[in-house]
């Protein structure tokens, strides 16, 4: 009988351990060579529309007011400082496994990311976000590392039954290349 209890306890402990690992609790900050904490921007694990993990192209929803009862104190401070977000990105899983909410205020050129209601990144709205607000998620995405701190994302936008493609390349969020292919 005690062996059966041990097995049940072991299975329960293993389940709790596995679930705690899957919650996406990565560090809030990264540290530079001087040991100073600095924010870093979260990117989605899968940014392209592949119709298996993401069916809709819409990345940012315009003008939805978040429910006041579900806001954290940091989100309420953001609203009091910048007003209601003009665009809210649909929550996504980051590469680190975190569930990220992203709010954009174009009037203030402000992008803020929240994980668990806490601010993990605040910065300017880059060309990449402006493109995704306008066109949504790309059909395909190529990611390459140009240098240790420079990541390049190439978005490919195409429509079904249309031979025209638009290609955008961003380096750390800034547009570095754009081409329309026919």
C-alpha cells in the first residue's frame, strides 16, 4: 500500500515540476558586461502565419479598452500616463515561453510589453511594429543573426492566388530593405 502512495506522490510531484517549468518564467532583465540590468524586447516564438499555430493575420487590435478589473498596477500607471493604448497586440508566447501583452501608443511613439502584468520592456515603436500594425503577421519570416547584438528579420507578405510579394527586412526593428516582387 505504501508503494502505491509513493507512486501517486511521485507522479504528483513530477506533474507540479513539469507545469512549473512550462509557465515561462524567464528573467525579467538581461545584464550587460558591467552587471547593469537592462530591458530586452520579447519576440514571438512563431511570427509567421502558418495556419497550424496562427490562423489570423491580424497582429494588433485597434482601440480595445482593457478591462479595468484585470489590469495590474503598472498597466494602470501606463494608462494614466499615456491614455488608452491605440493598439494592443494579441497576447503571444515569446521565445522564452512567456505570455506577453504588448501595448502601443503611436501618439507618444511608445511600445510597452507586459509579462504577468509587469513591464518588461518599454521603448519606441519601430518600423517592424508599424508594418505589422498595417499588414498583420507575415506569411513567412526568416531570422538571421548579423552580429552578436543585431538580429535581422525578413518578413514575406503574399496573398493567395496573387504572384506579387512584398519583402521587408528589419534589423533590430528598423527597416533596412523593402522590395515588391512580381
